[in-house]
C-alpha cells in the first residue's frame, strides 16, 4: 500500500495516458462521454414513460441518477478487465507495482464520470427540478464507497482475465444482467414482491437507491443502505486484494 | 562467496571479500511450465477435457538452475551465453519482474533498479516523445518534479529536440531506441540492467552511449549487462559469468570466461 502511494505519479500518468488516447484524434472528443448517457436516457424515457406509461414522478431525473452511477460502475469494471492484459508490454518488461494498473483503470472511469457530472449537474438543476441543498453532498460518501467497491471487483476481474480471457465476455453479460437487476430504469417499489429478493440482494441496488434518495427526495440514505454498502465494500476489497496479491507474481509469465 | 554449488563445471572464482553486495543470489532456480495446446480460455480447457488431441501437455523447463552469485556494488558484471541459456530470465528476476521458483535473491536495500531489457518497452506509439518519457519515468517511481529536472538532459542526449512533441509512431526505430536509451539512463538507477541494447543508433550515438555508460560506472553505480557480443563484454565488464542451459558454467575475468565461451560455441577467438 505504501508502495502504491509512492507511485501516485504513475497512476496519474496512466489515467492521463488513457484519457489522451481516448480523445485524441476524435472530432467530438469528450462529447462522446456525454452522448452515451443522453441516448440511454432518451431511449428509456421513450420506452418506459411513453410506451410503458411508467408512473414515476420526475422520471428523467430518476433515470439520470441511476444511469450516471450505473455507467460509472460498468465503466470501472470493463476498464479493469483488460487493465493487466492490455499492458502486457509493461508487465513483462518493467518492474513496477502492478496494483497501479487496475487502480488506473478505475480512476480513469472516475474522471470521466466527474466530467459528465460537471455537465449534467447544472442541467439537472435548471431543467429537471433537482433541488439544491446541503443534503446533495451525501453523493460524495456514496461515491467514495462505490469506488472502493469497484476497486475490489477491479482487482478481481483484472486478475481472472490474465488466466481466462473469457472473463471479458463474462463481465459483459454480468453487467447487462446486473443493469436489469438494479432499479435504474424502474422503481424498486414497482417490482412484484416475489421478485424483490433478487434485486434487494444485489449490492448495486443499495448504491443506486442511495443516490436516488439523495438526488430525488433530498433524503439521507437509509441506515440499511449504508450497512449493505459497507458490507459490499468490505467483501469486495477483501476478495479483490487477496486474489490480486496472491497471483500478481505470475502475471509476467502468464500474459 | 565460497558457496558456489557443486555445478557440473566448478568455475574459477574471483571475489571481493567486501560484504557490500548489490545483488546476492543463493541457489536460485527458475522453472517454466511449457504448455503445448495451451490457450487461456475456458472453451479450450473444456474441449481438452474430452479430446486428448486438444489437451494441454506440460513440461518443466529449467530456465535457471541453482545459481549462487554475489555481485558487488560498483561492479560491471556481464552475463554471457547462447540463446536460451537463461541470461534474460536472470535479469528479469533481479529486476523483480519474475519470481524465482526456489532459492533466494536479495537486492541492495532501497536501490532503484533501471531495466533496459528492451528499449522503449513502456512506450506507446500514439503518445508523443515527451509524454512517453514522463510515463516511462513514472514506472520507476519518479515524481513529476524529478522528471522535470532531467527532461532537458534526456532530450539533448537523444538529439530529438525537433521531434519530441511528435507521436512515437512517426519515429524511426533508431529514433525511438535513442529516446529509450536516453530516458532509461537518466532515471538515475543504482543498479542498471542492460540486455543487448548497447548497439542502438548510429556510430556516433553508440560512442556517446558507451561514454555515458563509463561515466555511470565511474559514479559508483552497479551495472549488469547481458550480451552476445564478446567484444562489448571484454570492453566493459569487471567480471563475467557464463551460463549454459540455466547453469552457471564459469565466472571470472572476461578474458578467461570468454575463452571458455568460445570453446563451447566452437567459435575461434
């Protein structure tokens, strides 16, 4: 951990590298990161509000709260899947703390989320009846926990991908399934009671519901959500860190 | 340093009684599992379960066997041997990229190890020369301020002033090698590992590089050096070690060990 801190500069440079590579030579550059959530939201508004007649109040803000943070989670996970294998050239030829790779992938996703937030936050205030208040600051502790949760999973998937390249496809399917098992486009209360257990057991439900509580209802997230989020963070970091540190010495040989 | 194991050909041993080693290995071995039909996917492992033809076969390869060695601080130490003799594996173990399968290795505590296993490996073709130098230096744990301090020297040494803000994909291979060499040298390592890279650039640049190496040596840094080139070995090294199929066959003054090497490869001196 100490070593990782000493390598802050490396993590920072990895993030800058990825951002530069992503946006260099593209005409719309950073706009692409905004277009994705915009199109998702437009699609879901048409599908659920106008076709399925979903009754949620302030449905667009509801979607925005869910989609932005789900996308952050999905982005973290897919970016860390290839974090080690895509940098095979470095791993095989230079010695450095390999933790920097998945951490770099997570922070790369976080930076993009923060860019998107900077644009969507004023939009939500002006057009979507987001109420300004100190309670909105609760977003940051939730975000902090979500990043820790993603770091644990990121360590895990980046390790598994070294040994099984299938992990990439598995993560894609897992994310698609996870999206529909999380109340992003529908409200938890609209789910039939029989099916609720599935959705309630999903840790992302606690994260997304907490954001929704803060952003839509100006409420502090319920203690139950905090408890579940902390548990998820603890388990994910434990498994992720153990897996990564157990197998990282074999990375240079396996990839 | 009398602990050379009973290897097939006990080597003439020259040593320095001073305990200030830079790298110390004791009966270090490295095995690789050679896999035929290996592919890191679930499908192939699943198919392999049913079809013998697709099943993975494993064989153990001893890349290094029972190496015991102490390299002194400030020494220029060379490794020579044929292809596949384990030289590069040994450098990778010293740098920490690979772990030994058995035995121990100790490196002078707190030492920054600079690896030139291949020049410009950390380099990304889509980033400019400048961006690559900064990224590469941070791989070695250098802070931004530290890189800022040496950056002008890196550029000057590489003679790439005009191209430093051009993406690397527009560089010739000689140009990126020059940039790689320059940035590796200026990270100011305590132990420098060099693998077959001194033949970079044109003659003038080579001359400049070997002067730079000599200067690093004079400043008391340890240099570990792998090459096929007997001439380079003789020129730079205080001691060299001959490896054959992962075993240490001889160690000592360059002239003697090179004689052994030439006898082994059947090449006249």
